[in-house]
């Protein structure tokens, strides 16, 4: 099926699950109501005409700085300054967060992307780990870096950062830390560090 045919097929059977369709995107995308995500995921996997048996990737999104149509200049992401001190991330973000799931069918050789937009203050969505087991790792990674809660995940905890790490580094309003416990976290460029060390 083409992406347009997949969209039409789902609209005919589960119209309440979709909130939009980006037909002209580089990766044609179904916009999904998060409350219908799990039921739709099961249909995408189990319906013989669809047979989406592979979840390729889950990507987190921070729409901070964009309007409701996705237009506008994104806010500057805070980083370490030349002296190694954390830059100012500005005020707390208010823009939505979101997720994208890239799906593929080995049987039919077709693909589609799902997208859900989430309020920043209520960033949670059902886990699809019971549908596509590879989601278990991808959801943990996305939780670690974006703080999105995958409800029903069998073991949702940080994957790369320590459990007591504060904040979520891929959010655009993330304040860069200066220390972790008693360890200083310097963001000095290599050239500055070499200069301080006498050109070593």
C-alpha cells in the first residue's frame, strides 16, 4: 500500500484514532490521538493488509519555540560557554513535546510514520512495548532524554544517565549542569583546555 492508501484504510476502520495526515512529508506521517495509540498499534501489527511487524525507531521531539502549526524559529539551546560555565537556557519551556514512530512491514514492503503531540505539562503516552518489543529500549532512551512517560512500560527507568540525574538533556529548556555530585562538569572547548594546560 502507498501511504495514502494506508491512511484511507485506517480512516475507514478507526477514524477516531487519527487527527491528521502529512501526505507530502519526506516520511508520510499519520497524526495520532494518543488515547487511541495502543489500539491503533495493535491494528497496524495484526491487520493482515497492514502487517507492520517492524518498529524501526522512536524519536522524541521538542516543539518549544514553534507555533501550533510547527512554524517559527526554535529557541536557542543552552550550551557551555567559552569559560566552561553553563549558558543560560532562558525561561522554562511551554511548547509541546512529541513522538514519532517509524514502522515497516516486511511482508508488504510498505512503511508509515506515526506522530503524537503531547502537552509539555502532561507528557505521557501508552507504551507500545507489548506490541513491538524493540520499543522497550527506545522508550527508555526517550524517557531518559525527553522525560516522556510511557505508561504501562515494564521497566521505565533511565538508560544512559544515572537514576538521580536532574532534568532531560534533549529538552530545549534544559539547564546545563555545572556539577554532578562533587564532579565538576566542564564544557570547555578543546583549544581552551589545551591552552590552560600549556598547549599539551
